[in-house]
């Protein structure tokens, strides 16, 4: 299977989940969820297991102290 197809099919459920979450939460929270689930999948977790793990990290629809006021600048993330 070509790499493009393999990668895009692997992340497809995560993308779908992120799009589902967008109207229900903040864009930053949805991005953190999608990124964390994808990272865990890259470590070998199944989508279902990665999703369960990431959901267990939530505290009131946030991932403190990482989720808060974050600014993107020059390809780096800086928290204020």
C-alpha cells in the first residue's frame, strides 16, 4: 500500500472524530485531542485505545496545563 494511502486511511477515524468535536468544544481542544490520539496511534495504540486514553486525560473539556491561552508564532508554540 503506498505511504500516502496508508497514512491517510490510518488517520481517517481521528479526522472524523475531530470534525465531530469541533462544534461541541473549542478548536484548540479538538486539535489537542486529534494530535494526542494520532501520536498514540503512532506509538502502536489502536484508535479505540488511544481515544480512551486521551479522554481519560481531560479535566472539564481541557488538558491542563497544556490547554489554555496558546499563540502560534514562527513555527513554535508559546504559552502566555
